[in-house]
C-alpha cells in the first residue's frame, strides 16, 4: 500500500495514477474482506478414500504443518551446496540479512531475486 501511495503521489501520468488508485482501493477492499472472515474454511477432506466436508469431524488448520516444517528445517548448510557462490551471496543479501537485521533495511527488503 505504501508503495502504491508513493507511486500515485510521484507519478506524472494521470492515467497511471488512476490505475494505481484503483489497485489501492481493490487491495483495501480485499484486506477488509479477509479480516472479516472468522469462520473455518469450507474444504473437502479425503480420508482413506472417503469424501466428507471439513465440518464433519475435521477442521482445517492454517499453517501448522508449515510452521513445523519451517522450524525443523531441511538440515542442509551452506557448505553442503557446492559452487554457486554468486547465487548463495544473492540469497544471503536478499533474504537472510533482512531477516536477521531488519533495522538495516528501513525501506523494506529487496525484491529482485528469482529463486
């Protein structure tokens, strides 16, 4: 949102400014919509070949498996990755340094890396 506001205020083109303003409004509406959702997801879960809605006994949990996997980690160190020094340096600069020292990145993290 901050970036879009900056683009609207600094862009000389009225057409692009209107596009950015429309995007900001869409994002604000979507944020409010997501904040208002408090009910469980209506998903279907397949259990041993049976199809049944999530409300029948199983409730979806968001992120628990992901959190577990992230905490556990893959068990690979930088030394296990042979060569690719430039790629490792780019990953460290774009991901590791901002996570470890966010105070050094007041304008946000670099977003110019494609993994």
